[in-house]
C-alpha cells in the first residue's frame, strides 16, 4: 500500500512518507538524509534535497529544486523553493 499526502501545491495527493527523524512529511520525489531532521508539521517535497544536520521545523516548507544542508535551520513559516540553497556553517 502506497501512502500519499497532499502538500497543497496544486498536485493533489502524491506518494510520500514520514521522515524517520522528526516525523515530518517527505514526498517520495524529494531526498532527506537520515542525519537531517524534518519535524512533524514541516514538509519537504518536489525535487528538494535536505542533508547534513539540517533541520526543517514548525510549518516550514522546502520544495522545488531547493537544497538545505550543513547545519541550516528552516523554521516558522519559512519557504525555501525554486533553486534556492540554504547552508548552515
């Protein structure tokens, strides 16, 4: 059985899963490293990539072709999208 989630981006429900480190939703098309954290209310979708010790929390969204890595923190109502790259030290 495939799990789906609607990221409210106009694409309707897509195959997705809860991230093992934090429980946030991650589309099957996105990649999130096990070392990264996606908290329960946060989402990563599209072709986004989150890796390193990055944390996506609160109501934050990472999507499109965005990259979040290193020790970056994306939180609150932040949106990281398109070809954006967010790197922490």
